[in-house]
């Protein structure tokens, strides 16, 4: 069987600017009905992002074989070449010549407040990206267009490819019926603690009850580690202490990559979650979702120090 991992989700650009002031000084309540403001942003950076892009980046760094499944636009050439230079197989990325790649424009002020605008672009046609003939040992359905997420989930389920459902930023799109439908197709659910509480409210079930119909549920809790629900048990997974806490953007994607790499190796769930914990700690010490890098040897050494487990030789 192929050891490819299908990574379904968004591939996007993030443009991040800093306003060296305070939004509250310029957005006045008495004038909110006729708002027209402009912010001078002397610093700007453009990041490679998107859930599928971030997960694939981390999975490849671990030595895995990610196959991102995404729909991008005419401006994605540089991003795609970067993936290929890393050894990431881009065969399942569909390029639409008449659309733009999804882009998020974020402006942050000195208080940490953010104003963001997201253009979905080519992502809106992700359901048309056919993966019905793909082979893989595991997969993940990460945030994307809602239609795309369901189409990929149904194809994976039909093909017998086990997959993780990662709700993430797509949470507002999924009502109770949608969640029930997706969890009926998926093998695993991964969420952060806030998303877990929302899902419990919408389904009127606890995570333990939800896990009873899945292979596993993993709830990440930031610096408090994560909870693994598997085989009727709830197991606490210790967090790995980060060298610094710089930027949480993409930490969840890094964690998912750790899970997927362990699963592709046939590891047990606790070890998979521990690797996910380490990958999240590595990411949070770096600015941006794809600017961190450690060799496999360094990752293996840190995994051994934290949990007494090493990555296998390639």
C-alpha cells in the first residue's frame, strides 16, 4: 500500500501588516455608521499558508509523503514550486487559470487587535477536484469550502481510506446535521478545546460519547497538552515546553501533521499525539505558519528527550 497521506484543505497566502497605532483611536463609535478609515502600515510580510499547505509542510519535514488536495489560482506558481522543491507531490492540486489563490489580508495594531479580510478565490471550486482514484494510507479533511470538505470525505470513505476530520475555521459552516453527517464518514475527530465545547453543544453529546462512534478523538488544549479519547478511555497527553511562545498561527496544523505521520507509520495513538504535541511546540517558537525548520534528527532527539520515543530511520 502507498504510504502517501492525502491532505485535503486550503492552500492560501497570508498577507500580514502592522499598524503602529491603535484601532480604537481611529474607529469612533459615534461615526461607525459611516466608517471610512485608512491605516498606514510600514511593515508587511507575505506568508505561505492554508491548512493543507501548513500540514503538508510539517509532514514533509518529518519525512512523510504528503499529497495536498487543494484548488488554487493563477498566482500560485511560486507556492507550488516551493512545495516541489521540498519534495511534496502536487499532483492533486488543481490550478484554475481564471481565479486567485485564497488569500487572507490581516492588519494588526499595537494592542494585538486584528482586522482581516478573506478572499476564498479558487477554494470555492474545491469540490470539483476529483480524488476518487487516489490511494493513500491516511488522509485528513481540513478546513476548505464546505462542499469540498463533504465531497472529499465521501470519496475517502467510499475508497476505504481512513481520515481525520479537522473542523477548525470551518466551524461556523457546520450545523448539527452537518456534523452528524461528517462524523458518520470520518474515522477520527481533531479539535481544539473551544471547538470541542461548541461541538458538544451542537450535538448535545460529550466528547467521550462522540468518541464512542469513532476510532479516536483528540482535543488540543494549548500549553495544557491534549486529551485523547480512544478505546473507551480518556488519556491526557503532556504538552512539550516550547523554547519560546512567538506565534500560535499554524500550531494546530503542525499538531495534525504529527498525528498523521505517526499514523502513517502504524504507531499507537498515544505516541501519535505526543509527536503532535512536539510539532506544535516547535511551530509556536517561530513567526508565521511555515518558517520553522528542524532536521529529522533534531526532531527525533527532542521527541526522545520529551517522551523516550525516536523517529524511525528513513
